[in-house]
């Protein structure tokens, strides 16, 4: 059996961050309504932001960092009218073109350096993003800036949402299984703060309160997984991907959406999502793990994409996780916010830093409603 060994992993955050308190004050400036309602909006927005479980977030738009006080940024203006929706999608995409490549390059450089592999040895480049588009994309700029071969095979995983990095890892695993000499670089970058939504819509306010910017990259290569190494528990940190799976939950098409509109990309997130996860995740996980002769109780380490505190709580309830098992995911949410696709790789990096016990399962949830699962040993 061929697995994908993670030879190096790197992450990157924008230089400046904003505290959740300061972010809520800024968010109130992007909402304008008429009369008496206007006076209550700042308090309502602050309440929603407090419930998000985020302490600070990084953004490429910030020109200084904040620990409670106002912070400098010139991209979003105060809402002029109740119908003001902020910068156009064209303005947001122009900023994506400028900011995404250097952040992606920073994460990819760190992953390559940790792997000890020369950039010229990389045979496949997989890029992941759902928060922006341009052509040529940041994949070509990675080739130029990192010194990758001009003949590197490029694949882009686009607009798959928060679990996109897991889709990228699946593609990397397939490349390695097909060609034992393959050396694959997977790089995910998201600039979610480019899509801050104006106006009073509770679902959009919740999304505004969670999302952040970040990038993460992995260098992987083929590794043989023996029957002995495929045992239930290993003492070393889980570094080899041995399997993955997808599960679309029927009847949930409108529960989570991510759509391109005139004023950026708009997300909807039904309050029913946590309940659906609690109901459907156990059977999906059990079927996936059974193919690897494992049960949920055999997995000591979990990397759950923190779509929000309620989603984390729902997953923990469904799986029966302890606070200690949930802490790596919760910690990333608190310190970095929801960075969409790179987030689960930040959590995996945390497991590797702690030399966590394997096996490890990575989970992501996205539009569909879809569950992505990845098993590492």
C-alpha cells in the first residue's frame, strides 16, 4: 500500500492582526440603517462576535495590529447608506492578485525548507483557494519565486470551500501512488477578509466574525505502508496519509453556500448545520474507518476544521471527543480564526509539533453539505 509521507509543512499569516473586540467595532461601521434600529446594531454585532470563539485574526488589509484599539486599513470605507455594500468584486479580486502570491510563497518556502528537498525536485504543484481567482494564478508565481521546474505538473483545486486542502491532499496522494518518484507540493491560500459583507444580515455577520487570512503548504512523497505500520496505534507523530473519503449529506444543498456576487463572495450558513453534523458524522466516519480496520475509538488525534464553535462542539459530541482532543482545533480558531482551506493544515502542523500519537483523522465541512475525511498514520 502506498501512502503520502509529509516531508515538510509550512504556514504563513499576514503581518498584522486585529482583536475580536476591535473587529466588532469595525464591523459596526459597515452597517447603516435608519432611525432607532441604528442605535442597537453595534451591541448586537458585538454579541455575535463574542460568540464566534475567535480572539484575534490576521488580514492582508491591515496596516497595523490591534489589541483592542482601532487599527489602520483603507480598503473598507464606512457605510454611507443602508444600501451600501462596500467594494466591488473587481476591487476585491485585484487585491487578491496582489496579496495572495507572497503569502502562498511564504508558506511554501517554509514547507520546502523543512522537507530538505530541493525545489528543483518537485514534480507536481497543487494549489488550493476559494477566495479569489486570476489567470495566470499564484501557481505560476510560485514556480517563478521558489525556483520550481518549468515542467512541474500543475493542478488547481478551486472553490471547494473550507475542506479544499483535504481535496488537495487526496490529489497529491493519488499522484504519489501513481508515480513513486513524485514529489508533490500542495499550497492553500485564502484571503477571506476580502469578502467582508456590509449590511444587517445575521448569517453574514456571523461569517464576518469568523473568517481570516492565511496560507499553508505541504511537501509530500510516496511511502510504502506495511501491514505492521498500519496497526491501530503508533507512538510517532502521524506523517503519512493512507486514505481519504468524501460524504455528501442528502437534502442539505442549501445549508452552506459560497457564491460570487457583485460585492465579493457571500456565504450562508444555516443554524441547522451543527445538528446535521451531529446526526450524520458518526456513520460517515465509521464507514470510512472500517475500510482501514479501525473504529472511532482507535483514533487518539483529531484535526477538525473549526467552522465555528458550534460546529466544533457538534463534531466533538458526535465523535465523543475529550477537551484535550478538541484543543488543537479550538486553539487555532481562537488564535487565527477560520482561514478556510489552510486551517486544517495549521491544525496538523500543531499535532506534528506536539509529536501527537497516531492515527490521526482530519475532518472538513463544506458546501454540499459535504464531509471530507483524511487518515494519517
